[in-house]
C-alpha cells in the first residue's frame, strides 16, 4: 500500500531543491511552486518496471524514478548506482541512450553524475517520459576533464500534468567541450536550470527549444561563468508559445577579471501564437574584462503576415502557410546538432506541433 505525503513535507529533505522560491522570485518568474505545497505525492516503491524498454541502440541504460532497472554498457564505462542516483565514468568514446521513466503521482528526487575522462568523446541521448501528476526534482553533475567532449540531447516529453525541475551543473576543464540541446513539449510546470564554469579554451553551447501549450509554465535559467582566457559560450533559447502558456528566459553570463579573448553570446527568440500567451526575458552580461567579444539579445513576435500573404499568393492555404513559418522557426535550432540519429529523433517528435 502506497503512502502519500504533502509536498511541503517531502521538500524538507529533498537534496535537489535548495529553497522554495520566495514571493519576489515567484512573482516575476511566474513560478507556481507554492501552489503545489498542499498536494500529496507517493514516494517511489521501486517495484517491477512500469515500462519495459527494448532499445535498438548498442549501449543504453533504463531508469525508473531515478533507479537503474536495466542496462547494457561496455567495460570502458564505470557505473555506480543506488536508490535514485547514478554515476557514469567514461574512459572510452561512446554513443549512449538513457531512458528516464517516472511513475504516476510520485515525488522523485534523483541525481546523475557524469565524468568524462581526458580526451574522451561522449554522446548521450536522454529520453524523459511519464510523470503523470508527479513532482520530479532531478540534478545532473557533469565533469569534463581536459580535452573531454560531451554532446547531449534531452527530449522532455512528460505527461501534461508533470512538474519537472531539472538542474545541470557543468565543470568544463581545459580545452573541453560541452554541447546540450533540450526539447520541451509537455508538463504542467518545467524549470530547466544550467550552471556552467568554463576554463582555458573550453566551450559550452546550450540550446533550448520550447513548444508550449495550454497553461504550461516554463522557466529557462542559465548561468555561465568564464573563469579563464579563450573560453567560448553560446546560449540560445527558442520558444513557440500558444494558448495561455507562460515562458521565462533568465540568463546570466559572467566574464571574470583578467581573462582574454573570451567569446560569449546570448539570444532568446519567442514566437507568440495567441494573444493570451506570455514571454518574459531577462538576459544579463556581467563583464570584468576588456578583451572579449560578447552580445545578447531577445526578440518576441508573431507570425509575419506579409510572409503568410506571400505564401498564399503561391497557392497555399493560410493554415499551411502558418505551418511552414512555424516549422522554419523551430528547425533553425537543429542546425548545430552533429549526431544525425539524435537529430532524426528530435525531428520525429516535432511533427504535428505546427499544425
């Protein structure tokens, strides 16, 4: 028999949530956390898997509520796992698939630690599913040793009633590279948080694509700190916002004193499809060096009526013209994806949203 607990009680011992947002934070970010405190959730029982995974890929790990239920990994990947925690230490190049499934009405407090050894190149595809009426706190700690490379794609298509707070902390060593693409389609409330520190000649490219609907609330928070010279960062967030959904872009890039030849870019672009949809952007650069190239910018707009008129003059219906423009806006974020299989999977998930 499952026992249910108030969220306010469960958060007291949660390792992945430092504090409940105060009124000031909640107001400008439109965070609904306090609205959930009196809801009841179950603790995971870690019984037999709710979903059976039979991947076609060579290397994979299947998790339920943060616990490993099955996997196939080569000797070059060292694994440590416990209840709701997993550590992967990579000593060889690999293309890996992680399947994260969450059970109904559960409170999940899980963690994933990734260590990329020197000179190792790793590609990871994350698939997040389930979570109906669930509250999920998930943290990921990534350490890149010198010349280590990690490219990861995160597909977050949870149930419409899921609450998902996801925090990623990245330590990028000398001459290392970190690339992340996140797709967000479902969920009642999503908060995607990045903290990245860059060292000499290291690079970070963080891309987020939101396809919102209904009354969904989404917050993208990203903090990048350039700690050494010749480091590069690029933050790109695109949002297609419809119905009564709300999106918040909150990014800060800090360039430390005495760094040289640093490059930093921030950009947020939103497409509003309904009058009741909202976007709030807060880009910020914190600069303590003179030798750098840095830029930031935000745009919020609707579908171009002149472009729609032009496409209609070529024999297309108004609906088809709108679909083409939305698709072009969305697919622009996929240009930098190097893994063809990952790109194809994301494109399959994008199908139908622009209709």
